[in-house]
C-alpha cells in the first residue's frame, strides 16, 4: 500500500530514544500495549525550552522513558508546552503527569478536551446500560446485547485525569512551536476535532492519527451520536488536506515519517470508498448495524464492540446519506437500513 511513499528512514528508532529528525524537531517513539504497538511524539526546540506534541499512553514503560529523557538529555531546559492532537489515550493519556511535573501549559481543541473528560467520567460510571440500549435499537436481541457487554474487554490502560486547564486551539490559528510557525487544521472523522499542524515555510505536517503511513485511521460513529456521519467528515478532511503541497513531509502518530501526501490521501480515500461499496453490495435486504457488525467484524464485535458497532454504523450512515440505503426508525425506535 505504501509503495509510492518515500520514507525518510526505513527503520524506526528504538523506543524512548531522542531522534534528531529536522533542525529543532525531534522524534520520540513509544511502545504501546495494543495495536498499533507504538505511538510517535514530537519535541520542538523553542530555544528557552521545549514544546512537546502528544505524550503517549499511561503505562509504566512510557512513564519510565519520558522520565529518563526529561532527567537526562532534555533536563537543561524546561518543557513549556504540551500540545495534544486529540484526546485518545495513546496521545493524551499521560498529559497530567507533564502538567504536574513540568508545570507546562496544555494546548488542544475544545471538543478534544471535552472528549478527554467524557472518557474520564465513563470510567467512574460505566456506560454499559446506554450501550446495551443502543445495541438493542440497532438490531441486537436482549441476550445478544448482554453477551456483548459481558464479553467486552475491560479497559486495562486508563488515562490519568485530564488537565483541568488548557488553551483552546482552533482551525486556522497560527501557533509557534519550536522556531517555526504552524497552522492549526482541525478535522473530524477519527475524533471530534482532531488537530493537525502545518508549517508552511518548511512544508511539514504533524498529522496525528488523521493521516497514517501504514494503517487506515479508524472511523467510528460513537454511541453518543448514533446519527453522526463521521465517514463524510473523514473524507472531507482528505479533500481539505489535498490543498497542502505534494512534497510535504508528513509526521504521523503511528508508522514512519514520509513524503507523498497526495498519494497517501488518495489511498485512504480509495480504501474507504471500496469498503463502502463492499458494504453496500453485501446488503441485499433489511439490515441492522448489529447484523452488519456480526457479518463484517465477527471477532471484534465481542472483544471491542464499540469499534465494531461504530464502524458498521459509520458505513451505514454514510451510505444512507448518499441515498444508497434507506434508514428507517420503527415505532419502538429500532433502526434499520435497506437497499433503495
Ligand atoms: Zn486516535
Ligand atoms: Zn493513535
């Protein structure tokens, strides 16, 4: 899939190593206990201190690697700011540690800060009841919903409490990180208001999870917004990113830095369009999101039902918005889709 991309390095650096990528811009790759097995964070040299983009999972490994770096190579100057691309725990899970230790400021989009707090509250108050009702409205029997709830993987790696204070960044803002100016681009589809950062003068894009080198970012309709159309948001973001220069160096959160942005955007678009066609052709009669998830994600449905369900619904809602499926809600609130 990545044949037409040019990678700046063929092999990733060791976990926890400070890798000099560009003048004033360093790469730290951290291990993750999940798939994908790593996340990339970036350090930018402000002169008087550092800006760090993303911070990784709240695990002992990640904590120890940052602790070693900040007590070692980075110790002479302070961490001034932590800038977060989005609220997912592999990017923001350890944020509170840096705020406490370094007294740094935090920058992120508003919807991502709110999402981080939602995740935090949901660990106190398990949202299973709502999720079971959501599954039942989307075609699961009471038994099936109960089975999925009972089988789902309990979250093992929880984030720390999100930062209580932050500076909001918005689409179109220009922010300084290191010695460069970066334009904030926010995008939906993968998360509510994911931030990417583009440096016009050096043509560098810190892409977060929106554009990955080797994987397709997940696009999920969350149970909190069952009528959302995140696939449309995601595809629209690819169109907007096509306006960036073709030779932009892309720094993704998972995978390797690469050139070939337009090629990668086209690949991601093709992947989703092909998948939408696959789903559309698999639907020959009335179908629910649960039935589709059972067919398309049989294994994931029980291990990670929110992903399986959310991806099914993302495809169904997109096909309905394109007029390729009808979406019906019956008198009991049950939702189904059917070919036009
Ligand atoms: Zn993510
Ligand atoms: Zn990620």
